C-alpha cells in the first residue's frame, strides 16, 4: 500500500513539475519572441509584442539584453516601448522614477530640470501622488516645492481633475527652520 501511495505521489509531483515548467517560459522562448519583433509580417510582430507584454516583468531582463545587442530600428523601438509600458505598470518603479525626476528639478542646469519637468508631465496622472508629496515636503528646497506644485497644477488641470485646496501652492509662507 505504501509503495502505491509513493508511486502516486511521485507521479503527481512530476505532473506538477511539468505543469509549472510549462507556465514559466525559458530564455529560448523570449529570444524567439524578440526575433519575431523583427518579422516581415506585421501580425507576427504585433503578436510577439502582445505576448512579451503579457509576460510582464519576467520579460524585462530579456528585453534589456536585446537592446544591448544593437537590434534593428524596428526592434529597438518596440523593445523600448514594451519596457516603458511594463515598468510604468510597476508602482515601485513609478515612485522611484518620479522621485528621481523631482530631485532633478533642483538642478542648476536648466536643460536637465526642463527634461525632468517634461518627463513628469508625460507621466501625467502617474506622477500626481509623488508631486503632491514633493510640494508639501518641507525638507525639499523651495525651488523643488514650487516646481512640483506648478507641475501638479498643470497635470490636474490638463486632465480635468479637481484641484484640491491643499494642492494650491503656499509659497508665501517661509519654510520653518529644520531641526
């Protein structure tokens, strides 16, 4: 009886291992999908892009590897778009990206601060929470708080979202001394 139970449990274990293995694509599958992004047929390129998008974060290292290999312009464009789409769905990535961009608003080089503001505008509603926090953060420089408030209002008004009284900049009050 024990031998039968052991055989059944081994058989089930192997079955579960194959089922798990079928769900987790290997590197060859990712390489095939990335090669299909350069296919001569539009439908095949689109199907490969949709499958890579569906695989979400698991595809990111393979997509980065494809970019490092100097792909064709078509593949580069599609891979960059997919990476941006996948990363922007990740709340932790969005938060760290917004924080880095907000920090650049205090840059002495106007072109760098301008690019950061442009990126934050392009993120639109994804940047609202980070901009709200930065506008109220008394540990940040007045320039960053002012720029964050301005960008926040631009985004909210551009999306026809309500502007809360707390979102209005309160730049007349001096910063309290830091302890």
